[in-house]
């Protein structure tokens, strides 16, 4: 069964919320499953330090980043697992 990453929203310079096609299991809350890469080389690629539960939203995970996202930079978000 494949779960697709459907949405992404920025909630702060160090917080992203990702939405999946269906509810995620407990294993989805491991920061090691997520990678954020600056795709245009204009900024650093921040590490994901925590993957947090979003209350009453079982298909969403909030990612806490180790560094700020740079305004205007292009990022690629991957979730593997």
C-alpha cells in the first residue's frame, strides 16, 4: 500500500506541515524518514530534528527544522518509509 505526500505548508521558518493521502502510523513520527534539500543551491538544507503529531489530524505530520528556511529558496521535501 502506497501513501502519497499530498500537501506541504510552512507554519514558521522552522516548521513545516506535511499531509499524506491517508492516516499515518506511529512510525511516521521518526525525523530520520524526512529530508529537506535546497534544490537551487541558494541556501543550506536544514535537518529535520523532530516529527510531531498534529492533534485531530491523523494524516498530517509537523516537521521541526534545525535551521531556518531561506525566503525565496526552492526546497525539495522527501518522506521515505
